[in-house]
C-alpha cells in the first residue's frame, strides 16, 4: 500500500499550486487481487476542488481499463493558528544507540538456540532490498516474541540524501515508509501461534501536521487497538527527533491465519 500511495501522490502534487502543502491522504484498493506487475499503470487525476485555503485532488490507478486503486489528497495553504496541541513523544533511546534490522537479524541467526522455524523467515527478510533504514526500539529476543503486545516502535529514515526540496516529495517518501511493518503490528500477539495465510492492506490514511524530512531519523510509533473478523486495524505516529508530531497514520487490512504447527516432536 505504501508504494501505491507514494506513487499516486506524485501526480496529485503536481496538479496543485507550489505553495500548497499536503494535508491528508486517503487511499483504498478497489481490486485486491487484480494488480498486474507486468502491465503499466495509468493514473487519472481529477481536480475535485480548488479553494483559497484547501484544494482536493483525486486519482485512480487503472489497469486493463479498470480502477485497481483510488487515492484522494487534500492540500492546504499554510495558515497560523493560536490553537495548537499534540501528544508527547515517547521517551526512547536515540537511533545512534540502537542496532539496525540487518545487525539484529545477523545476531538472531548466530544464536545456537534459535528454533528451526525461524532461519528461513529471517533470511527471507534479510534478502529484501528495503530503501529505508530501520532501527527497532527495544527489540525482544525471539524466545519472548509470543508475549508481545500489539505495539512497536522504530527509528526510520530514507536511505540516501533527498534534501530540503519540495515538501510534497518528503510526504511521498513518508507514505512509503509508513507502510513498513505497519499492518504486522496487529499480528504481534498472535504470530507465533498462527501462521499468516493472507495479509493485505484495504485502506490507508495519513494526516500531515508539520514539516519534516524523510531522510532524517523519525520515530515511528505503531499500535493495533483491535483485530477481528479477519481484519486488523493499526494506528501510527511519525515523530521528528525534536519531539514534533509530523504525521499520523491509520490502516485497516485483511489478515487470514492458520494454526501454526508446533516444532515439538513429542
């Protein structure tokens, strides 16, 4: 979902005035099973509304003549406001004191007590080329993962240099980042008792509160308040290192699981 939102946001951003800042996005797959990676995607942009303060743009991603994905974005002219508040950023170690995912996976694989069911999945994760740097906060040993709450935090940033540039570009990158392990938060209390049979995003929403740079470290705070009916709901917040809440996210997805077969031979 993150890649789809990021890609769709590019033509949306070019259809509004340069001074307009992204305010929010709301996206949804309309045909979950029909996306074809071998066929080009046609993006159809509609100028839904252009106002003096807010503008709305809609885009449909089309393949084989049918929409497979829709996204609507709101843009706002910057306005001062005496009414301001936000939650407090969680107190966590800075990214410089934490290990990245690659190092953590290497440590897990070197553990002689690692259960046989883990190496394949860990190696599959390590083989993925992810264009973002990720440093989990308080990662648990694999032996304790079955007791995890549906909450997790990461330090995240885009690999490489983006620069100040256009805020719309940083929002596109943040959309990609926001989808990383997001829906998986709902699995944390269950993933070692159940095996994922099918998991996909249904819809994804973002609200942009303050300027940020996606190539600077941000704390991604994720939690799942509810799961049931083969669906999971997750909420997320992206915090700048100075404690400013930059982005809020929400996502719902389909999660279908099967009972996991025990490794025990007894």
